């Protein structure tokens, strides 16, 4: 009877003294805080603006985004503003494409993070003028628990504060193939199967990069084989739309099994591909330390892209 009362007291969660069996109390488990480093995958969770027509706190209307920081390289794919973009029509005009591209931020490059000052140096981005090797973006880095704020000045003299929250990227959940693909890659060679650009392109290949973590990716590149013209100081929607045609940028999740890569865009320059459907399958072929992406376009023509790993 006494034993039953003792068990009932413990089950009901009464003070420990009531359940003391004479055994020593175990020491509390010590937890080690995660290091405050930018390396990893992030998404926007909150935006604070102190000026302009959208001034205030934005939470529920923050649009999709993905940030990936490797050791020295970064990628960003994000829809700016606070309203979803309209889908493109089946045969969009340059003006339609331009209006979809203007609020889209897609870029990849190198970064430094020293003494709470983050400096981004884009190598490829939607505006050709910003790939001059001199353009940089600077942010104050402020840690808020395990989240991080990237604070910068707005063009109107106010400030923009963006809170990023980390996206889980447990290496244990990745396939061995995905672990092999993880890293920073540069588009080094394209082989076009047919059409006006048919043939092998190396020296005329325009800037392009991928960053793969074990479970996420960002790809941003110029798909043409000539440098893009500068847009000028006040580009029209049509000018942006013409630029859209040769600029490709998207990011999200992926799977890689049995040398077949399937990309699923969380965010893309093209709003029509942000519907949760995967892109077409891409065959992956390793050639030494390089990797080929092999795919067929909508006309059934096979194209190949060779990626070279970038020292990070």
C-alpha cells in the first residue's frame, strides 16, 4: 500500500522531497550554445523600415527568400517588397518580365564579416553594372539569440533591418551524393546541342555560380554568351525585361539520388516557377573533380553545363 502511494505521488509531480528514494540527485545537463556564425542557410523572417511608404514592422507579408553563406561566398534569392508578384502570362512581354524582375534580388559573390560589419561583393547579379568588381553592399550584423539582423541604410536616408532565421540543414539527413555536391561551384563550360548557339562555349561563358548545401541550393548565372548591355540610370520595365531573358536566378531545396538532380524552387526570378513543383530532372555526371549537369530543354535539345568547384 505504501509503495502504491509513493508511486502515485511521483506520477502527480509533487515536490521531489515526496519522491526522495535516497539516491543522489543527478547533475543538470549542460547545453552548449551554437556558435554565432553566418555559415549556413537562412530565410527572412521580419523586416523593419523606418521610412518610406512601407514604413513599419513586416512579419506576415515578408515574401519568400533564401540566403546561403559558405565560408567566403554567398548567394541570395529573395522577393523584395511585401506583396506577391503576379504570374507571367503564357507569352509575356518585356514589360511583364521587367515588372517581375524589378522586385527580385538574385546575386552571388564573395563576402567578409569582420567586427560585426558584413560586406558583400557581387560577382553575378541582375544589374550588369553591379558586376564591375567594385560594387559592394554593407550591413551591420546584430545577433538576436540564434537569429541575426542585417541592418543597412535605405536609399531615402532611412534604415532597413532584416531579421534572418536559420533553416535546418542537418548533414545526417542528406544522401551521400548530396554531401559530395555540397560547396560552391562555377559554370565553366556549356555545350549547346542545337540552335544559333550550338557548340562548345568556354571563353565566352558568362558569370554563373551555384551554392549547394546538403539540402538547399541557389543558382544565379547569365545564360547568354555575350556580356549584357548596361541598363542606364533610369531603366524602363521593358529594359529590365530584356535583361531578364539572359539572367537566371532561383533557390530552394533539391534531391540528388542515383545521379539524378531535381530542383524545387522556393524563390525564383520567374514567379511561375514558385508553385512548389519541381523543375525537370537533371542528369549528373562526375568527371574527376568537376561535375556535368545534363538536361533537355523544352524543344528536346540536350544541353550540358560543366561546373568547377570554387575554393572557399
